[in-house]
C-alpha cells in the first residue's frame, strides 16, 4: 500500500500530530482523531488498519526523518 505522506504532512498542525504519534506521546486513536474531518483522514485510517499502531509509528518516524 502506498501512503501519501505529502498530504498527511501538509500543514504544521498535521506535522505536530505525526511527530507526537511517532515519538509515542499519543495513541493510535488520538492520532486518528487528530485527522478527523481532514483530507488525510482516509489515508491515516487505512495506514492504521493495515499496519497497526506499531508499524504506523515506524513509518511515521521514517517519513519525518526523510522530510
């Protein structure tokens, strides 16, 4: 599955949410709720569903380091 990290990391608010999730400050449910009613909500929901919380954290760390 391809995750469009450009759409997820499009705003400072979203970057902060991904950063908090990657470092373990927020849970998967809190991470998902921070993207509610945004254009990236479907992508985040699919990411958590297919990879799980642990896998999504790993991918979030990689996306932030490569940004």
